[in-house]
């Protein structure tokens, strides 16, 4: 089992290497395999059990800690007693502040999970606020039986259409939350080829930077994006966002505008996938 929170590889490397090996076709081009729903088997055992898992992560006794050997934020892995709903967590007591030239906050980790739930994305592991040894931080489920994306050959994915659908979602997601630190060390892949997104401590700032190209999107996510509103963001993420909901909504508007232009140019069938 590998769950590494790493900030080592450049974002450009992600776009030009591993993901490029299964580059999603441009609008108007034919998919090599028709799109298909994301498989839910594998390591995403929290789906459908979010409330129970969240409560367990908040309250279960942590019996020991170990250091995560990689990652500039120096997270710790906390272990629970065997037999519970979860085996361990990644604990990040990153108080909101600027570190090494980047804004870091454990609250952004929690915001990512809450927004994931609003959008029904199912790609960010359960993450809650917890106080351990006198420090508040984010406690995120340690996802079992995963490898890093850089350690997998995506050309061997059993359903390329389903894999591409997840890549499209990841690109939209990282542009939406202003995740400037996405790299091959914080994208996990489980045995069922589910793409799992971790490391969001540098996200949710006011930047309008959108590093990922967006050519296609599934209809479900597109509908939920357009329905995202300020009242919901304030209710669910209000205390977690440093700059409030407006930067997030501005990025959303830019994303929707991007897809509206593509639809006008190529037609819905070429841009919106199942």
C-alpha cells in the first residue's frame, strides 16, 4: 500500500509524460473506447458510507504515529486499532500561513473533500478536522492498496474510455480549486483503476491560474458545476476558504465559458461525454 504526499515533480511533467501517454482526444476526435462510468470497486470503500467514516476519523483513538518519509509538508501517518472502519490517517497540522513561497493550509484539505461531495466527484478521500496532541489539522483517510500514477502504465488500463473520463474530471477539478501543486506524486491509482486525488493544502487561493487544458467533460459534472452557487459554498466551505467563495465561483465561470465555446464550435456530442 502506497499513499505518498509528494511535491517533487513539476506540473509540466504531469502534462507531458504519464497523462500524455493516454492523451485525451480533442473535441471532434473519436474516442478509442466509448466513455463509461467510473468503476466504484477497489479502494473507494468510503463511497456510500461517508458519514460513518467521517465520524470514525474524528473520534477513533490514534494508537501510534509514523513519519511519512516523503513530502515537504512532513505529514504524519496515524494508526487506529485494528478492526475499525479505517486503518490509518494522514494528519497535516498545517496552520494557514505562507511557507516556502506558497500559501499552505490544512483547511484546504478539508475544503477539497467537502467540495468533492457537493459535486458528487468521489475522488477525494474523506478528510475531517481533528485536534491531536494539542494541534488542529486535517485527518485524511489513508487509502489502501494504491500506487502512484507515475508507477502505472496507463496504456494498460482495462477501459480507456473510463480512464479518460477520470482524467477529464481531474483537469477540471484542479482548475476549479486552483490546485497549483498537482503532480504524479499526489495522484493515486487503485487496483480497479480508480483515480484518487490527494494533497490540496495549496489550493483554494484567489489565483485565476488554470494550468490544465479542458477539452471534454462528462454531463453529470458539467451540470453540477453550473448549479454550484454562493449559498451552498458558504454553508459547506465558508470557514475553510481564506478568500471566501468568490474566487472559486469566478474560476467556475471561466470553466463553464470554456466549455460553452467548445460546444458552440464542435457541438455537444464532441464535448459532453456520458
